C-alpha cells in the first residue's frame, strides 16, 4: 500500500510524467505548424492592408489631379477631355481593384484551407 501512495504522490508532483514523450512531441509539432500558418496568414493580411492603403492614396492623388486640371480648363471641350481622362483612369483602377480583391481572397483562403486541413478546427476537442 505504501508503494501505491508513493506512485500517486510522484504523479502529483510531476504531472508531465503522465504524458508520453511521443505525444508531447506530436503536440509540439502541431503547435509549431499552427503558429507557422498563422504567421503566414498575418503576413498576407499585412500585405493586403498595405496595398489598400496605397490604393486609397492613389485614389486621392487621382482626384487631386482631376480637380487641378478641371480648374485650368478654359472651355467645355477641355472640361470634357479632363473628365473623360479621369473616368478612363478611374475605371482602369476599378478593374485592377476587382482583380486584386479576388487574388487576395484566394491567397487568404488557401492559407485558411491549409490550416483546417492540418487538423486545426474551431472548438476541436480531440487535440
């Protein structure tokens, strides 16, 4: 009986001995994979954020140039040309934005899919 109490006391003192080394190594590897994928996802989100901040600045620059050209226009044909140039550039930028939205969404979805395929799921009680 004294031997059994000693084993219980040992288990209480060092609970890490209850987990086999192989399980601990697997858990560590899974955690490292999770952190790596999360880091990649964060990096992609930061890139997307930087792009859209630059894009907003481009839009502001385009609007400022439009206003400056419009104020120096001396006739209706000049005003029409300035407006047409602005509208053309604005539509080009909108097309670029659409492509970028889909590309960014695809990148983020791929990383998210890798995260889920590696076994990390919300409320995963099996790990």
